[in-house]
C-alpha cells in the first residue's frame, strides 16, 4: 500500500522500494528477447512491439515496486548505421525518484528503453 502523507516509511518499506538496476536491466532485456528476439526489423510490427515492450515492462516492474509510479518509454529503430541520440530531462526529488536506461540490439533492431520511477 502506498504511504500517505501522515505516515513515515518504515525501514523495510524503504529497503523494498530500492531500485535494483541490474534486475531492471534483466527484466527489460527478457521482454525485448520475448517480443523482438532475433526477428528481422519489420516496419509493420514495430508499433505492436513497442506497445508490448512498454506494457510488459510496466506490468512486471509495478508488481515489485508499489512505492513508485512507473513510466516507460521505448524507442525501436532499424539498425543500419543511423545515429540515435536520446536525452531526458527531469525536475524531481533526486533522493527519491530514479530513472534507468536500457540499451538492447539484435542484428537488425536497436532499442532504447527509458524507465522513470517517481516516488508516491
């Protein structure tokens, strides 16, 4: 249950709420393997892939992180030598809110997934 303004977080709740970057990387990369895997880039499927990746990651992470609002942004592009620069800017509580960036690629697909965790 999310904390209310009149309740202080317990030590256990704070420990449970910590963002484990390695675990998040594994979760995101598993979803990318499950959704895209070794399939060649297919323009007509990219929308479905992006939706599935973002929704699956949000669903999986929200089960373990009840003290955060979670937002996921997924960018998929065909891998053929083009450059991609991704930048995010935030205005938040740096002691409580976090973001994680995950990069993944196959022979023909490049993906960047950005996850934002905002403390409730």
